[in-house]
């Protein structure tokens, strides 16, 4: 659905991550949707795309959800450490939203039922950044099984951070072993300090340092010259969201 909608206004291409060492020069904005176990070559390609001034949207999970099931399977995205280097920590948790949540459908044998589902935060307009063009035209946005974000970038880094979407002040997080059953009673944490608003979508803007500034890039393919490493980007921007599922649900 996301590809179809974007295709109304933009030329949209899909890039395979296998053997992806370099993002084509004609790509201006990259949507990194649900990355999984990216190779070092692909990670280098992403980093150097940003260092060349490209813009990116990262929709990232820390577990997969098999089709037709609600049993999460842990996985590695391959970009958690890159994003932390750029200025956002993607927590390995799940946000629970007891009041602002979407209605989800579940099947049990021949029966299908719908109910409010606290693991699908449905964020209303007053918790969106009403000034920024990315979110100002939205009434609500749903983030199924989303992780919380922590802004690491500060004034000293030269990277500006804007929280585009937040959970409510009554939300909390769960981590470790998950039980996403719709029949499970969701119990708030024992400490009120754990219930607070958390960033769900963050925009970073500025001149980013390369992840490979002090790291060795992957070795070149046979017969190729070692790559030239761009150490810092021009002014560009990155959006980070702790779930790929807003693009798919």
C-alpha cells in the first residue's frame, strides 16, 4: 500500500539487499523498511548514501512476526548500531498504549473477533508534531508492535532532533519475553515512573559523521579498487521509526 501511494507522486524503485554495496546515484530518498541481517557491504552502502547527501527513512524491527501468528521471533536488523551512531537509540522493547490503541482482528477456529489492542498504539493528532510537514496533515497514525526511541543527538553533536510522534503519558514498555495474546490481561507496571510519553518517530537533521569514520570498510569485491570512504555528510535528514509495520498494516 505504501509503495502504491508513493508511486502516485514519485518514481519508486525496489532495491535488493543482496550484494548491495552502493546505492544508485539517482536515488534521492531511501526507505529502509524492515531490514534483516544486513551484510557489512549493504551497511556500508547505506552509510555512504547518507554521507553523499541522501535522505533516508528507517522503519526497523527487532523481531519478526510469522504470517498468521502472534509469536515474535528475535532477529537482528543490521542497522541498530548505525542509527545509534547517527543519534537515535532504537530500544529492544514494545510500547504498550492502554487508551490510544487501534482495533485489531484475530481468529480463533472459525470465529473472528475484533477488540482494542494495546500493542497497536493509535496516536491521535495532539500527540503528533502539528508544525512539521511530515505529520501536520495526519489525524491519527498507527504503530503496530513498535519500539520506543531515545534521542542521543544533542547540540554538541551538531545534529538537530525533532520528535514527530509520541506515545501518551500513560504508556509503558515491555521487553524480554513477549506475550501478545489478545486474551491476555495487560497489567500496568508497578512503578508510576515507568508510565510516560516516549518518542515513536524521530527526525534527525544535520551533518552526520560516517559510521566508518574510524572503522575499516568491507573489503572490495575481487578485481575492484578499495572504496573511498566519505567521512561526513552535507546537510541531510533521517527519520527513524521503531517498527516496519506502519507500512504494511
